[in-house]
């Protein structure tokens, strides 16, 4: 996310990634601007989509050709799409598009303007995170995990989602101080086998490293390790290579606490409980850990008056990344591609019905008239009727300015029953005013609070004017 600190897992260059795009269709759906990362089976790009003159910046994750040919990798990618599109939470990066082009599946997700926690901690040797901010980040992760752990399927049964890869690199921090969890690519649900080792050894729970059955407490363990690294600045698990780290994970071995940096005992107690070797000794769920973290945050804020944690986090990020913050315009465009939704959104409903409509609609679908913001109410004029009423209102205003005496004139009658004859005429004079008020209400409906207030005021003025006209027509003598 930062131009001078783009994380590339393995050797990768912009030219190396852009080269396979030459065979992709170029119809203007997404512009892949530059590579952001490379994983074991997918490449991640900063992308842009233009529609109706508006630029939408996002992130596109596209499977590599070799991985797309592997059934197991393809199944993992499709599962990630199904699961991610069913999750909608402020602390989870939303995925809103899913499809494939030339047998290369892709995901399109929100672009978080910021950096990840791992890169930020690596740059923050001289600007360590305060215990309050470390607890705040962990609390936001717990909120995301609690939401995911509690998700239910269409039948109402718990899905049993376990992220299985909570690491500092998968915790995104926006420049505004937001915290979002990402990458549910290896998440497990109820019934998934646990015989295959999946995850990052540095942050694995012991039972996950031993390929034993896992539940939400494995994610709590990982959050505890992330919190410990954030507050201490030291990777909590020893080992120079993958095998050494796996061995340490299986035996629940952690680096001893350093006495050089005093850490509040309350926070140490939270971390030690979250990273207990036995799952039964940990927090029962993410909500229980969140409650203790909230208590610590409240106590810290009461003892040290300061800005809200989100603003403090934004200030910390600005200090850490000073001089290298990402600009708003990309330097190069890798390729313009058309990502066609051929896997289908309907498949996402196997997990839940919260899948949003794909961004990759056809041109004919884009040209279709948008749905009305509100259903049409009885007595409220349609769009064409509203336009006609607006024209009529302008004409009435011109006539009133030109000859107000003529507009206010009573109906011609000289009989004693004239007052009774005037009533229908007064109603007739009020009808166009009431129609104008209805037109104003219809014109401003669905445009938010400001529009509602504007419509209410305009309708009130119109009704008052109508009553005034009726009163004058009833009780004023005829003006010749």
C-alpha cells in the first residue's frame, strides 16, 4: 500500500506480472495499475474501475495460471470468495466482486488506504506502539473475529468459521486509524478436515501446528501473539526457519518476556491468558477477550487523558510512514482488463445470502434504469407528472409576479349564496398548490436528511400559500 514498501512475497516485478495480462480482454472493466503483493497462489494488484466518469479504486486478487489449474488451490480460492462475500463488518475488508477470465479467477475487494501492521512495526523501531494502541488494535481484531465466529448459515446453524491465519500482515491499518482484518483464504468451517498443515508457523496455535481439531480459540491464540509483538516489538516465537518455528509452535514455546520495556501487568495478564498452551485455559471466545481489552483501554484513557485511540493510531502511522505516504494517482497502468463474472454470485449463497450484486455487470445491465429509491406512494406524482407540476408551478409564479390582483380575484357572483358558491372555487384554487407541494415532496424524497428537511419546509410554505389564497378567495370582495 506504500509505494516504497510494496510487499512482494517472492521475486516479482511489475513487468513480470503484467506480461500474462496481454492475453486478457481489454474492454475497460478494471485497470490493473501496479502489483501490490504475490502469494503462493495469487497476485494482488492495485486496480481502478471507471463508470459514468467516476473512478473506483480497489484491489484485485487474481489467481496465478499454475494455481488455477490445481483443483485444491482453485477450491480454496472459490471458498475464500464465498466466505468473504458473506461477511460484512466494519473491521473486515469487504469483497464485492468474484469472477474469472480465461480460467483465471479473481476477487475484487476494498482498497484500504494505509499499510499493514507487520510493515508498520518493522519501520517503528524508534516509534514503538503504546500499550493503549496495541490493545486497541487487538480489540478491533477481536470484534472482527467475534463476528466471523458467530456467523450462521442459511439454515441457522453456526458455520464454525476459524480464520487460521491472523498475522500482523493480515491486519490492515488505514491512515485514518481504522483496523481491518483481511485474507480469509485459508479459513475453515465446521466439518473441514484438519489433517493438512495450513497457516503461518510464527502465529499458529499449538493444536493447529499439530494438525489437531481447532476452533475459535486458535484465532484467539494468534491475536494474543500479534498483541504481544505489537506491545513488545519482538517476535514472540523463536526459530530461524520454518521447521524450527513449527517445532516451537507444536511445543507452545515462546520467547521469555523482556524486562527492558515495562508493560502494564493487566495487559500482560490478557496476553498470557490468550496464549495459554491448552485451549481450555484461554478465553472461551473473542468476545470475552474483547471485554478484558476494553476494560484495559478504559482504564488507560482514564489515567492518561488523550485523543481517542483511532486518532492516536492515525498520528502514529503518519509518524512512522512520514515522507513515504502513498499518493493519490498511480504512476503506471499495467493493463486494462475485462473481468467477466462467470463463476456466478449464486454460488456464494451456499455460505450465506449476503453476497452483493457483482460489479461486473454487462453493458446492457449498466444501461438499465436504476431502481427507485423509494416505492411510489398513492397520490404522489410520477417523474413525468412531477416535471409537469414543476412547469405549472413556474407558470403560476410568473403569473403571480405579473398580476397578483388577478390571481387573488374571487369568482364572479353577486347573489347572497355567493359565499357557498365560492367554496368549490377556493378548493379549485388550492388544488394546484397542493399538487405543487406533492411534487416538491416527490422531488426531494430519498436524498437524505437535508432533502427531507427541504421538502418539508417547501411543502409547508406551499400549503400556507394555498390556505392564504383560499382565505382571500372566501372573504375578500370581488376585485374588478
